[in-house]
C-alpha cells in the first residue's frame, strides 16, 4: 500500500553496477525533504555485492520483503529485471526495459520513465525545432527509449544508426510496427544522411568521462542541425561543445536525467515533485561532481 500521510516514510533504492557516483539518491532525498517526506534512497550495487545481472530478481525480492516502496533499476539490469515482475506499464512492455519498479499490494510493477523523461526534456529544451528528418545514434536501451519518445513527439522520420547493424535493424523494425512504415529507417551511410537532417540525437555512451570522444566524425555536423545528447556526465560533451561552436541549438542529457527521476519519485510517493527545483539541484550536483563515471 502507498503510505498516505504526508509524513509517511519511504525506503527506495537503485539496483545497478558502478552506481557509487549516481546523483539519484541525492536528487530524490533532497526533493523529499523539500516536500516534508521521510525518504531514504539506498544504493544496491551488484558489482560490490558480487551479484550477476541475472541475480536482480533475488535483490528485488529482498527489497520487497524488507519494506522498500520500490527501486530504480539501471545498467546492466534494465532488461534482466523484466522477467521478475508481476506486471508492466505499457511503455515498459513496448521497450522491454524497466528503470522503475513499484511494490504495490504484494506485486512488483515495472515502469519506464526514461521515455517520458526524454520527451519532457525535449519539449522543454527544443520546443520549436524542425522535425522532418532526425538521426539517432545508438540503438541500445537509451536509444530505444529516445526513439519512441521522438516518434510520439511527432518527429516525422528517424534514421537509426548503430555500430551494431543488427541492433539498429531490430529497433527500426519495432518503430515501424508501432508508428508506421515511413517513420523509421536504417540509412546506408551516415555521411549521406546528415546533410539533409534537421536534428541529431546521441544515445551512445560516447562522450561520457569513461568513453571520451565523439560518437561520429565531427566534420559531419552543420549549422542547420539541432543536437541532443543523452550523456550527462559531463553535461557538456565533446559533441555538444562542437555543435555549440558551429551555432547549433543543443540539448544536454541533464533534463532527461532529472525528468526520469521526477517521474519515478511521483510513482513511489504519489506526490508531484517540483521539477524546476530538481533541475537546479541537479546543476549543483553536476558542478560539484569530481570525476563523472556513472548514472
Ligand atoms: P547500451 O550499451 O545499451 O547501448 C549503446 C548503443 O550504442 C549500443 O548498441 C552500441 O552498439 C551503440 N554505439 C556505441 N558507439 C556508437 C557509435 N559511435 N555510433 C553508433 N552506435 C554506437 O547503452 P544505453 O543503456 O543505451 O546507454 C547509453 C547512454 O545513455 C549512456 O551513456 C547512459 O548513461 C545514457 N543514459 C542517459 C539517461 C539520462 O537520463 N540522461 C538515461 C539512460 C541512459
């Protein structure tokens, strides 16, 4: 049962690998304090515990048994967690990936807030950009969430590019089934696709402190593009720095990170967090972060 008093206590957690530097505990706990809630957010690091990604089910059951309200789930457990859940939201079922589990009346229900997180960030940060043709780099977990968000926001045609061609194909096929045959393609060559594109979205890990560099040859960028990145550690990736230098409109990964957290918080507590306050808090955390390595 969801605690219904404003002073109710919530224990939630994050299950994933290398999550020591994650901003999530601080983001959630500070917002809860602002709202007058007692709220503890624990890290459950499978690497530190020596648990394989497939062991996520046991960690989930333990959290449920010990009174957790729910957990966030991150790399590399977003897919492996699915088989351990009683039910899935329709977004999570479409993506086959879960980043939020809520324990409700003995059930464990999976949600995906990455998708609406990107949607809200895009609508806020790039509300009036051209959306006829957009290139997406990366067809992994984040890429799938971003692709569904982009097409449901009205981007007309998405070109899906991944160094693993099979991943790009699988995602494009699933997008065509859901949104229509002309909405998603796998282009033959990125260099031929980008000159006619309005926008570029990076959903690869390249640009993170642990994966430095740019996910494509930067000379392919041009000043008619808008450029969005899902990487947020650091907020200014090499890709965004170059795009800004060219005069492109840009969107960093911070908004998606904050909005997915805000949506999870709402699922855990039933309370609406103040998103602008969370964005300000996130900016402070990003400024203070020593060596950014994980979500
Ligand atoms: P993943 O490993 O599941 O997928 C990454 C995909 O990118 C893979 O398919 C890989 O083949 C492809 N790829 C790698 N380099 C490429 C390149 N140069 N060109 C084309 N394709 C390339 O990873 P993921 O879980 O999807 O995460 C990707 C990034 O998204 C991570 O940096 C993660 O931190 C970030 N992320 C951010 C948020 C947020 O809230 N801002 C949410 C989720 C994930």
